[in-house]
C-alpha cells in the first residue's frame, strides 16, 4: 500500500496498527519504502530536497495462526488496494530483552 491510502479519514497503516493493538496482536512493524511500484505500475521514489507523501508502506505482523485468522477479515476490509499475504514463519528467538545483571557496588 502507499502511505497516502486512507481508511476512515486516517492512513491505512495507522488504521491497521490501531486494529492490531485493539485485537492484542503480538507484534507489528511498519516499514516506509524509499522506492517502489505496485500493480498500478506507478513508480514512487523520494527525491533530494523533496519528501514524497505517497511512498510504499509494508506492515509486518506476527502472532499465532489463530490470532491472524481472527483479524484477517478486518484487514481485508481496511486494505482496499495493496497486497495482503499470510505466511508461516519459524521463530528462532523471541521475547523481551533482559538487561544484563549488574553488580552492586
């Protein structure tokens, strides 16, 4: 999708982040592309000294298959153009970062 795509008056990526947060999805990251094109064939790129507001955006979400399947119908309703992909992944490491143990002085 493009960052200029809207749903309910706000950017699609923001509507999706809000949805994932409300549905308690484990994790989401939004990536803003520096160049790209999609099925419409329109090439998007940033130019020196000019910031484009129509750059490609990719959202990655991770959770169990059950949680993804529960939220998928809402995602498809919000994303009018763009690609919605579901794929399996193997998590090798996950969880919160634990700070190193510090010695007391």
